[in-house]
C-alpha cells in the first residue's frame, strides 16, 4: 500500500454529490495532490449518523453512482471504505424481516436477543427484559444511560428486547379520524378528538399508554394495540457475532467493498462486537483479537488491508497491541500533539512519538481533523493531564465544543472544532501544522474542511439541535465556494505541500527517519529512501518552516518566512 496522501470527505462534502466531487478533483489545482480517497459511509444506503447506520452497502443513489467510483479509480486513487462491524440499521432487510415475521424470521438470531443472551444471569422485569445481576454488568462499558436494549414488537404482540449499543428511536404514527373510525369503530367527532390527543402525546415524546382516553375508555386497549403495531424504529442494532449468518454477511460485504475497488477497509466499532456475560463487552480479550484475525484473513483473501478504528488513551497501549499483531493503526495522538507543539512552542513530545513509531515499526494513517472531533483525551500518558486540559480550554475558547459521554465529565472522545479554528484561524499555523503532519510517520489523511481552511460552523450546530455538535466540522462546500477557497494562499500552500510530498520518493513505510531539536521550539526532520531525501526545518515560535524535497533529481523548496 502506498504512503501517499489521502483525501477524507463525505460524498456530498464538495459540490453536493460524488460526481461533482470527482469533477473538483479533476481541476488543475488538484492534480497529483492525493493518492487515496476515504469516502465516508453515507456513500452507501444509510439512514442515521451521517452514514454510520448502514441499511446496505449498495451505493446511495442520491449521492453516488458506479460511474463515479470508476472515475476515481481511473484517476489512480485507491479507495478507503468503511465496514461497520458491530451493527446494522433497523431498516436493514435483516432487521425488517424480524419485525415482520418475528419467530418465523430466518434472521431471528442475526441480532442479539437480550433475554437469550442473559438467560440465567438475572431476573425478568415487568417490562419483559432481563435485568442482569450486578456482578455481571458492574464492569460493563455503556455508551448511553440505561441498559442497551430496544424493545421490538413481534407480529404476535410480544415485546422482545434486542441489544442496541448505539442510537435508538421509537416513533408512533398519528392516525387521522378516518383511520380511528376503522380501527376502533368510533364516530367521526370521537375519532377527531382522540386523534388530537394522540398527536399531543406523541409530540411530547410519551407512549401510547399515556394518551388521555377520558370518555373513550372502551377503545383504549384497541387503540393502544393499533399504535404499538404501527410503531416505527430508527437505530443501530448489534449483530450476533456467534451466528454463522453474520459471518456469511461479513463475507458478502467484503466482496462488495472489494468490488468498488477498495484498498483499505476501516473497521468501525469493531471493539463492541464480542459480548460475554460478566465482561466489559468492549475490547474483550482475547475474543476481540480472534474476531479481528478472522476478518483479516477474509480481507487479505480479497486484497484488502484492514485499518481497525479504536479510541483509547496512549497509556492503555491499544495502539501498540494493534501494531504488534500486524495491523495498521490510526494515529489519534497526532492531532493533539501538533496542537501542543505549536501552541506550547515545544517539539519534544511530538518527536518522542515520531521516534517511537519508527523505532517500533508502527504503521499508521495520521491526520489533523476528521469527521469526528479532535481526540485530546487520547493523549493521556503521553502529555501531562494539566497540559491536555489547557489545550482543551484553548480550543473551547476558540469556539470548540465538548459532548460528554452520557453526561459524565471527562468521558468524551473528542473536542469538536475544525482544526483551522482550533489553531485560532491562523493561516501560518495551519500551513505549519500541515507541513508537520506530512513529515510525521504514516500515510497522511486530509480532512477536506481543513484543506479549505474551514471555520467552526456554529449555525449548523444550532440547526441540528440535540447531538449535532459534530456538525461544527462537517460543512458541505459548494463548487463555487471551493473555487473561491482555491484562491486563498493557505489553501494553495497546502495543495503545493501535498503535491510535493506525493512526488517525492523519499517517503514510504520503509523510509529512514531522523529528527533533532536545534532548540526547544524548533525541529529538524529528515526522510531518506532509495537515495532520495526530504527535510523539514521549523521554528514553532515564529511559525516559520522550510520543506525541501528531491523530485525528479531536483531539490524543490517550500518556505514560510
């Protein structure tokens, strides 16, 4: 796999759809800038979480077509695509089949029946689900308050709980007067009155049993049953890793991704796949690694390289375990380390990490920004906690946001902000940050909004309401906006640096790395490979740097004075 730079974007991030995005990549300004393209999963048939709730891995016809994928491959771009290992949408054919057929569904055990899983490990509640005994869940990792279950109504009226780690939503219809006349034998005026009461109850987020049936008590059970039978779901349901059908499904997904021309497959949420009573049920050891190895064998048979995605503090060493087992890793430490180096004018921790990677042979995909936030808590154990907190406070003072994990302080993955805004919307810092990224070990991944110097989109956060904090860094750019952005020196400068790196043969996973610190606020990095050389000298106080790269026998320089 090549170590050239990789664009990262949604299919509608640049121009409105994948076809327009490919047109933009064909512009003269964008030539020879990228070697790969990570298209986020809204390119597939999805419903929620901007693509991470997959219905199927068929292309999203409103955003992409096979001809767009073909054009990307003709440009010489490797593709990186997502495989969400842990869950599928409730709108997937497999889950819809369960809702429609209940126990008769061929997919009855494709997802995890909560009660079957916990049988013998707790007590049955009045609501119809098993409450596990404390000894079995005291160490369990929860992504949200309460037990991770969704009560699913079967055709016979039974409520069956299924394991649901991530998002869920239950929606009830509001029947009009005519529907209630047919369902409950009401007169029109009665039905109209009850329809309005149901509307008010649903709007308040309440259940059908909480509807006011005063004066219409005789139809209460009939109408509640009708509402429950017609309820709809949204959410991401955990698949049952113990089911052979799930592994058959995994094989088909990998076939489909390989068919699109994927070179790298990012495994999302793989750490949640293994589940055992009494365990943490996140990164269970050794089960998680056994699952990962089985997936790797399937992937390699199809010419695919796996990139497992996991957020964990440096001190936990998960990145090292992945590397020791032969996997590429995500460098979730680099975004915070570069911020730390620039804002504190200190290269020591950044270079310490670079040396560790090269000395231990850790292969990674690195980044500044991405579709999520800036992962600051990952730095714990690498950067002093008080220094991390000062950086978090600085990003927030520049308009960033924090979304705590189910309300718990210091239980969050990222600070949400564009990287440009995190740097104080400073062009010189942005160019320096990009130069540092390109000279750090790994394959550079470039978030489109960083490339175009995008600032925090607080209006998008306000429009989105609850759980919309990530929209601060997901602004879709029109073709006209991109044309204007291409005129900015901070954008053209990044493009030139990327172009130089892609043309220089000194970089690669087998290249030799050297680094030194002439002074605490400066650094010198050199890469050599097969007789080719590239070097970067930077002063973190002045935000000056000089990048020199040998390209086709000539030394090319990019300087920020």
